[in-house]
């Protein structure tokens, strides 16, 4: 019963098969191979963005921090949710890559930045040289709270930013789950809503280790390529990154994996509700935050369940449960049976 | 006839098999898995360094630049060969990771730092606050010129550095080739010779994309772990890095791959000599720098050979040929037959 | 009626006289002159810290950011008050000098960090490599709210930090005002209370442009000297910085200037109270935050008063008034007469 | 007999008088005062550059490193003379301010970059993402060798850079000496020759501590202002920087000081030649590099002369002598009499 994270999941057979297929011959290194080219084409198609630049890296932290460094100067502030991964879980990676930008955490229920909070922060930031300037906005979809931004919600926040000449980044570590959850097209959730740069997550969906960074304005791509190399994030045997993306995007496999993960989470949510377990946040994608009675967590763990603890109201215990492509119905059923 | 680089080679079957074997279940992420633990144990055994810390990253640039950042303060200078990869081929990665250290290129024949050049530079560096201070020494073995440092040569340079309280890094992107070429033990080429930190290369030997950074003084390891995370170089599905190292080190496969690559280079060197082709540097590992008559390169390429051009004396053409685990005797024979 | 800031004040005659006296001959540059040596001695005496290192720089931002960079690694967090100058008014200088440390703003009434807030933040920070680590604590005395930390209050906060192995910096841009206000000795407000590094402010007290950075553990001084040079903060004609400090500290002039400034603020506070004007914070040093009826600010400005606006409750207007060595009783009386 | 450096000289009376005159009232801080405005106007007039932006800082290292950071991205290389102050004497300041740019030292006789060396370096730099990119060119006039670039020489080098889209910085720590030595106008030595940014030196000419950074394209100025604040180089009592510049530029005092310094150097050169002392470089401004017989240096020092040692041919001793506004004819005569 593995509910610790979608990054503990194994790799789907289609990805392993693509790696095997890519393991042939001696194509050019550093991303000049055919698999990377094919991955780029497929991703442009998925995003309906034929001009976009696509660069592959091995981790989400690299994708986010490198992208933000391209959008935000060292003296800029990055508007983000107070619980954003870039702010809380990357050991200061955005500060490192940007040469010292300041993250400006914003409030908002259920992991989503409140438009009013963003508007106030935009108005309050910058001005004289004594202050950090308006730098970039970063959204996360699926959010850290397991909720999603609809295309309209994305557009509202991105619109506020762009009206202030602030570029917009989307941390899409679980972008596939967001696409499935919202029913919106990838384009509607990104460039049509005002997103300038996308960290297109693959690893949490099922890949071995690859993320794509997409700039919808191709003029921004070259700086990213230089920053990527300089940061040691240009892999020499690039074909193996490209192959993973190809396997994901072909036959819309990524949406199938995301749909399965979301469905497993919905089953869990339904079962928990039936057992009277409250949830800290609405379940919209593949993450749940139950508050269950004290003692429950230990009992579940004794039975083999793996998950993280979270804060909870007095007398209760909090947990985070994450589902993924490999989560089974029997795991879900078994967990529920133990509560 | 693929002689462009050892980083264009595919991955040996044993590595692919290990990746398949690792693709099972949901072990903890971020390197807390059993494959990473096994890789660490094996590498400590190979290096006869049971206390050493081992951290895996996906690229050699990351390995080198992160290791150097741990050894050299921002106001330090990194003593390196004038043609070192860290100086010429990483788009300023050491400067980035170290927050602005200065690389101090040193002369030396055939890619090896001349002890006299190092001694002079150590004596001339530092002193007042107006100058960059002595930071770290980095050696490369196999060198960029395809030569190797013996254990004694390593110890001589490292000894000069350590006498000046300067720590020593070894860029071992082709460490396996150096071990085979010198016949020295890994320990003799590293900590016994005074090396503090080793970038243990795997990708150019045959892995899909992994390098290990080893600190022989375990007190240095924690800073590396923080820098790695902050730089986006901590992969979430760490088992797939660990598995590659395990496959390499088990049954001494890495030495077999290196021995094959070195043997193919020796065959090439012998054949070239027989055809009167001079070499810019002695062939000691898996890289050759022939100077052949003008017109040769185009003819070879027309026949399907892939390699890089290099400078050459007037009337001649220079090339770089690199062999690897997958280089075949027939490729070698065919190339030679064309000259 | 100049109440904008103590950094708009001119320079007391004693400072100008010292600059004139120093303008003689050709002593060694870069701080190796006699004035700098004398300034160092005097400051060590004042602080009862004969081993402390003293380095002079021209600005408070440089003093703070350079000192913090010595105390906090790039992956560390700097615990500070939410309204600290380093967080709000230095355009990200601490982030720049530290190579990307993260400022961790803490709550607390009237500009003072609440011990509970610090304790909670210390407990919540660090742990795994995914998080920014505990870096340094910075206090500001006089605070941005015009209040002071007593020696005991300083020791309480510093004690929490040191118990967590976190070093302590004190931003003493108005340290003289704090000494006068608390009646404590400089030693009691600094090293005896657990402070590791002090930005000893001179400019706001009366100097033309100089601040001293003091490390009570002399082992920390050399790194500061290197960082200072590298940041362009080592002035060549150092004697003119030294002379300012000498003029300040000789005959306890600095305390006289601070006492005058504090007394003028107390007069203002008394007069405002008599006129029923509330203050946002207790007046303990040389800064006041009145809330007066709407329309007052414009009337005062029309009469020649200069000051900054501040937030205020509905129907009121907020202002910040700062006094200094050159504030006159007649200015105070005139301002009060206009309210 | 003070020949150590022009930065050991005292401050001319006109500068002290201006500081006294500026010490009146409470003008706005941070450079919004009338003295700074007047300094800006005067400098624009001197440079015939009415649109140029002017920012004052306290040191030459800050001026150079901040200006270069505006011109060169972190992944860029700064083309400079191998003995440039930015490369050898600033403890890595350009690397720090630029977030890790690499200095690319170039050869050239007598402190001047050889055009062929620059052309070759421009051709060899950049290209793929594996290499540091072309960043900026920095010239130094007066050079470290005491020679000058004529307007034509400046234009030749700047022209090569600009043809490669590389912006040009001029380190003018001794710009006044260069203007006097060449007889060229300040405009001819800067923007008319293709210089984009000028560090206009004042301290070595006679100021207490101030340098002006000029961008001829005003669009570049705002970034500098942000970088200056963030680096702690925006002085609060800016009027005292402005006043120094005003005193310098009014009545062309700066040129008088420079002319005196250059004349003293010429006298020294003439006297040394008469005594058969060879010079390492032509004497064109206010620095001399004599090679005199072994034993001379000690004898001169015993008699009270102060200067730096320099390398020299076998059997000889090298020295560096620097003259300045306060160097006296009697000092020159006395030094010569001792040789």
C-alpha cells in the first residue's frame, strides 16, 4: 500500500520499452538525437504550440528553478503560493539559480493563490531601488494541496501578472493530472491563459526521470539552453530522456496514467467520506489529505501502508496520500478496509 | 564507424538489465533505496574507502562543479590544466556553482599539469585580500589529451597542493580507462595519492547517465548533499541511478568495458602508426589525436566515419577519435583500411 | 523641520574636523593607516572586546549583508523580523551577498521578534536536504518600529538561536540610540547577550558614511576581509573612514548625539500625547509613528515639515518622524505647534 | 617621498571645501540631492553626453564590477588584458557581481590589449552551449603598465568588439591622466570610440572616495541602480559623493591634478633616463616601472622613499613609482638624487 508519493512509483512498461528501443547505435549526444526531436514535436503538438522551445532536464527542481531564473532577475521577487514546492521543498533552488531572487509567498485556500493576495502583492512590490522588484509569478497545477486551477483561474492570475508586466511560470510536476481533472486542453491551461513557461512534469506521472521546460515565446529558449548546460543539466545521452517523453505522449499514455491516478484518489476520497473521514482539501487530482482519528496512522502502517504525516486538528491525525499510475484498486480497498 | 565520443555509445545489456530489475515496487525516493545503498557499498569496496561518502548525480558537469564548490570558496582559484573540461567545456559551471571562483589554467604537455607550473601558481596565488586565494586543485584522469596520470604523478601534484593546504579533486569522467591504463588500484589513483574528492565517471564508460561523487573525508559529504538538492541534482527515483552503478561495478564490468575501449584505441594507434600517421599525444587510454594528410577526413566521413576535427600542423588535418565499450574490431579495421 | 530620516542629517563638526586632520600626508591605503587602527582600538574598548575584529565599510547595507554572508551558508535561512531592513529595504542584498540564502520573516509586536515565533521557526527549519537549513538570526536594535531590545531581550533571542547552533547578527544602524535608550553597556547588548557579529552604525548617528562590522570571535574576521574586498567595499583611502569613527567614539560623542536624538523624540512624543495623538509604537529611541487626523500631513508639509507617510487606521493618517543629532528644539516645538 | 600609489594621496583643498559646503541642511538622501544632480550635469558636459546616466559609488572595484555585471551575462566571458586590475587585483569582484562570468585574459605589450589577440579571442569564444559566450570587453586607460590608449587605439579595439555584438567597458580609474596624456577629448576616448560604459575615476585623481559609472545608452542605467543598491553601494548621504565630483570637475580641476601628476612622472622619467635607468614600459601618464641596479631599492627606502617592488631582469631590481596631484618637485628631485 504505497501512498507516499507518485515519485516512488516504478516506470510503466511503455517507458521501459522506449528506453530499450532507444538503446541502439550511436546518435549524436546532448539532445541532438532523433528521440529528443520526436519528443519536442509531440510536446508541441500536445500544447498546440508549434513554435515553443522544449528542453529536457532530469528533475522538477531543475525545471522550475532554471525556468524561473530565465524569467526573474536577481533583484526580482517570485510571487508564489506560501506552500509552493519552489518555496518550501527545494532547499533554495530558485534563489540559487536566479542569483538571489526573493520568493514572495502568497496566501490562498487549498493551495491556490488568492487573486486578491496576488493583486495586493503586485501593487506593493517594486517601486524604489530599495525594494525587490516585481519578478515573476509561478503557479503550481496540480497544487500542493491536491487541488487544480481551472483554465479560467489560471487566466485570472496570469492576467493580473501580465498586466503588471510580470511573466508567468507554471510548475506542472503533475500537469497531466491537472489536464485530466479540469478537462481543459493543455493549451487552455498554459499559453492561452497567459503562461510563458511550463515545467511539464513526466517523472511523477510515470517517467524514470525527465521533465520538459517549454517556453511559448521561442526567443526565451536560448538563455535556457545556456543556463541548463552551465548548471550541469544537459545530459550527454539525451536520447534516453527523449525516449521517455515519446513513450509518455504517444497514444496519450500520459493522460491514461493521470486518469488512473486521479480515479484511484477519487475512490479513496469516496471511501474515506463513507467512513466519516474529513479531508483538509477537496480531492481533485491524485493527492488526499485525510484527518482521521488518532491511532489510525500507526494501525495503517502496521498493516503495511506507507504515507506521510501531516498536521491535523487536535485529537486527529493528518496524512497525505498520493496515488499514481501503478496504484491498484486492491491497495485502495485494503487501505479503506483498515480505517 | 562511431568515434565521435564515448558519450554517444549505447548502454551495455547489463545496465539495461539492472534498470529492468530495479523497476519493481515503490522503494523510498531521493536515494534512500536499496540500489543506491548497494551502489555505495560497491564503490566503497572498489575504492577501499569504507568511510567515504557517495552521492550520485546524472552528469559529469554536475559532479565536477558541485564537488569543486564544496572544496573552493567563492574567492578561491581552481588550479586546473589549461584544457581541462571544467575550464573549457562546461559553460562556466564551476564559476556558477562556486558563486564566482576563478579558474586558473596551468600549462603541461599532453594534458597533464606540469608540476613546476603548479608549484609556481601555488606560490603566486593568494596573499593579500586583493587577490583570489588558493582554492582547490583539479586533475583529470584520463586527461583531455587521452593520456593518464600514474599514481606517482597524481601524488606529486596532489602533494604540492596539500602542502599548501589546497584540497584536491579528480575529474574521473574516464576513471575506469585510467585504472586499466595505469594498472594502479583505484585507491592508489585517488586517496592514497592525496585526492580528496573524486568524480567517478560512469556515463562515458557505459551507463545511461550517472556519475558518483566521492568524498574520502566523510565530514565533507553533508554539504554536498545540500548543494546537490539545491542545484536540482537529487533525482527522485534514485534507484535507477543506483542500479546503473551496481551493474557497472558488479563482476568488475566497468573494468572490462574500459579495457575493451583502451584495446580498441591501441589497435587504432598501432594501425595508424603502421600507416605513418602521427599522433598529437601518446595513446594511453581510449582517445587518439591523429594528424593525417589533408583530404583524409572528408574521405573517411564519406565512408561513414564520425569524429571531431582538431587543429593540426600545416598541410595536415587533425581529428579526435574516441573508442568505447561498443566499438567493434570491424569498425577499427574499416577505418584503418580507409587511410 | 527635517524628520524624514537620520540619514538626511549633516555631519557634526567633530567629524568634519577629524576628516581635515586626517587629510595630511600619504599613509598606507586600504585600511593600513593609523586612523583605522585607532578606530579599531576605540571600538574594541567601547565594546570591551579586545580580541574582536573590526572592519569598516561605507554603508549599512554592506555591513549587514556582508556580515550575514559570513554567518549563513547559501542554503541557510536568515531569521529576521518581518519588517527588518535586511528583508524589506535592501533590494535583496542579503540574498545577493550570501549567494541565495532565504530570509525567514518572523512576527513580533513593535518591531521586536517574538521569542515564541523564533522558537517555532527554529524548530520548523532544516531537517532534510529538501529544506532550507537553519542559517543565522539577525536582530535590529533600535528596531524598525523605533523600539529597543533590552540586554535581557537580546539574550533571550540569541540564546534560542545559539541553542540551535545558529549564529547571531545585530543590525545596529542605530546602535548608539539603543545604548542610550536601554542604559545597557555595548557589551551587554552584544557579545554578553550572545551576539556574534555587530553592524555598528555610524552614519545615522552623524558620520558622513561609515559603518563598522565587528566579529567577537576573531576567527571569523578574515573571511569578512575577503568578502569585503571582493564586493568592492574596501575603500582605498581608508583613513577617512577611520577618522569618522575616531571622532565619533572619542569623548563619547556618539552617545551625546544619540542622547540628543532620543531626547528630541521624547519631546515630540510628549507633545503629541498632550495633543491627543496616538502612536503606533512606544517611543524608546529616535523614531515616532504618530497617527493623526486626516489632513494633518498636508498641513504640516505646507508649513515645511518633511517626513514619510505610513499606514494608519481609517480616518487617520500615519507618519514616521525621525530625529537626529541636528534636530533642534525649535523644530520640535514648531512641528507640535502645527498639530 | 611617497610613490606607492595615487590612492595614498590626501585630498586637494577644493574637495575638502566642497565637503564643507555640502555639510549644510538636510537634503534628500540616496543621491536625490542637489550636489549629485550638479555632479551628473557636469560629468555629462565633460563627456558631451547629455543623455548618459551617471551613478556614483565609493570605490573603483564597485564601479568596474557593477558595470561589467550590467554588460556581461553570468555565462559570458569578459575580454581583458592579462594584467587588468579587474583580473588580478579585485579578489574576483567581477566574478562575484556577474554571478560567475569568466575573465578571459589577453596578451598585449605594455598593458594594452593587442588587437590581434582580441580578434582571435572573439573568434574563438562562444559557439555551442558548452562554452562560455562572448560577454564584454573591458579596457583600462591609463593601463596597468602606465601607458595610454589613444582614441584611435580605443576605437580599433572597441570596433572589433562591437562588430561581434560585444559591449565595451572602460576602466578609467586614471581617466583624467589618460585625457591629459592623449590630448583627446573625454568623448573621443569613450563613446565616440565605441565605449558603452565608463568607470570615471576620481579617487586616484584626488577625491576622498568616489567613482562615477556612466552608461552612454541611458536604457542601461536602471539596472545599474538596482545592482548598486543590492550591492550596498548606494550611499545614504549621497551629497558628499556628489560634492567631490563637483569640486573635481568645476574649473577643470581634475585635469590640472592629472597634468601635475603626469608632469611629475615625466620629470622622474627624464631624470632616470639621465641616470641610465631603463624603464619596463614607456612613461605616458603617472606610473613608472624602473629597472635599477640591485641594492638601489633598499637605499631609497632607507632614505624614506615608499614604492612597490616589481619583477626585473637578473641583477636588477624592479619598482613601481606612482605620482599624483600632491607629488612635489622636491620629492622627485630627492628621489633622483639618491639614484
